[in-house]
């Protein structure tokens, strides 16, 4: 399930220097580097590819840092306004607003485990996650929601030294949730089908106020804005007080957004891909507003036009 071959999940290439955002909780690991500029590493691996010379543009399939100048900003705004002046036809919009899991199910049927990659940046951006795998970290309950191919759960299980770590993982697409990965160990994990927009939490698996960490990586963007309040409520009800949400998702004007043609926009910043799956592009203010009603925001950084956020249940 985790083995990835062929197509990579290409992440956006426009970059902004991610900041070293200190944590308000001094028991937590201090994040002193970012996926954009890894100050501990001199190699030219992903995370350190800065496009300094235009001629080198084809040297890598993705660059981490491209200057975002005024000209590009204007071009991006023009592109988005072209998209919004030519939205999807009203009668077609209903098709994609109904039964979104069907499109993801088809996606996983065709791609199985080939599409998404293990994320090297997980360890860098969310050191809290790897911390749970330490032998001395005690009882830790993590829930990866919208887990897809399990790109967070399985890498964590593969390095786990903590006998008291338990990871739940769910997706609303049945074909995504498979248990045939060699790392799938029922003593340490449970995968199931669940829709995060459901009214109420999956109590058959997860007790209220019981989780230490909820992981949402490129999931909220797939959800209709009308359902965001329910999402925040559900996550809140599952986390214990002091529990964390680790969130990463698309930011506004990401290259993925700018590549959309006319006729794909459902509503502002919300689009339908060619395969019927949906994607929203957030501003960090928006993210803060959505989560800030119930959580304290510990980090909210834009990095390569991706939004990284850590919030804590008060
Ligand atoms: C872009 S993929 C990201 C997958 C995975 N988190 C990762 O980073 O590799 C979005 C995932 O969210 C799932 N998803 C979308 N809406 C969902 C919902 N309402 N409830 C549960 N899963 C959902 C999709 O099926 C898909 O697997």
C-alpha cells in the first residue's frame, strides 16, 4: 500500500521561506529548520533546491524556491479571475458536490498505492509526530484522517519504538483504506472507512476526548466549505484537552490552482480536477478563522505556498 512507483504526487514548486515558529509548549521539540531551507544539510535534496539560475529550470522536476514577485502576483490574480469569470456550469456543479467519495474511490481504484509518496518533510515539519514513536513517549493515540495510502501512518509505524503508540487511520474512500501493508500491525493501528463530515465521531473506534494528535494532510482542501464547521467540531470532540491538530494543505495561488483551466471552478478557490476530485486553496487567515474558534493556533506558516498549521485544543 505504501510502496510508490512511477508517478509522484507532485507538490507545488513556488516557495516561500518557512519560518522557525517556536512552540508555546516548552515540552515540545523546537523546530529549528524547515523543508524549504534545511540549514543542517548542504546536499541538493528536495527541500534545498533553490532556482537561482533560470537556465537550470529543467534540472529537477520541482524546485523549492522561486521568487514570488509583483509581476507573478498580478499574473496569478489575472489567472484566477479568468477562472472565476468562467466557472463550472451550474447544472454540472451539483454532480461534483454530491457523493465526493465516489471520485476518490475511483481514483484509488486506478492508482492503488502508486500515487502518493512517503513524505520526507513530515519529520521536519511536524517533529511532534516522530516524537510519539520514541520508546519513552508513553501512551500516544494518533488519528490520520483522509489517510489515502497511509502516507503518515505507515512511515511512523516503520520507525516506531513505542510499545504504547496506537494509530487510527480513516478515509471515506473504501479503496484507499487497505490493510495489506507489511507495516499494518493490529497491535498498533486500526484503519477504517469514515467520512469526516459525518455528524458525530466514530465512537465504535474512538472515544470522545481521547486522542493526542489528529493529522490532516491535504484533506480539508477536498472538503466542501459548507462542511468545515462539522469537521472542526468532530476533530475537537475526539481530541483530549491539549491535543494537537497537525494540518498541511494547499495555499492560495499555488501552481496547482493556477494550472486550472476555465470551467473547473465550483466556487471561489474551490475546483474540480479532471478526475472529479475537488480541491480548495486556502489563505492562512482563512485557516486561522476556521480553526481559531475552538483551538489555539500554535503555528501557521506558509511554505512553498502550502499552509502548515499546528493547533491545540484548549
Ligand atoms: C489529496 S488526498 C491526501 C491523502 C493523504 N492524506 C496524503 O496526504 O497522502 C485527500 C484524501 O482525503 C480523503 N477525503 C476527502 N474527503 C474526506 C472526508 N470527508 N472524509 C474522509 N476522507 C476524506 C480522500 O479520499 C483522499 O484520500
